[in-house]
C-alpha cells in the first residue's frame, strides 16, 4: 500500500487525495486519486518487473478509442521502484461486474 506522499511520485500533478480500491482488482494495487483539476486511477503491479503488460493494455485502449469505443484515457505508463504502473483518467459509473450480476 502506498501513502499520499509516495503516491505523488507517480502522478504529474498535485495530488490532494489518494484512496486504495479494495476487493476489485485481482492483479494490481488500484488507487483513485484526486488533483485540483481531475480525478484518476493509479494501477501498480507489485508482482511484475516489466512494462510489457501495461504497454499492451495502453495500446489496446488507445486503438479501441480510435474506433469509438469509450474507455479511460491512458495518461502515463512507467516504472517506479522496479514495478510497472499505469495512470488513467477516471470514469464515473457502474462496474461491469455489478451490471452482469444484476442481469443474472
């Protein structure tokens, strides 16, 4: 788990709030952060040591947007302390798993 102070090194803006999301991700540590101008998502994979997966995910999300498929915008992909991370825009809404559970 990272703190507000350590979380600032991942995000190129003044972070005023950082909250860990629990019970949602299976692979990554996920945090929602707030800055003066926006809200975003920070994902860190503490078990991985390369950028490969996050780079592929970023490419897929960018390609999907070219075809009009909505999703978060990838703001940054990088390495800190030997582990990959991704910073994305935050999209407010209902989790896809919640919708699926309601339909079944």
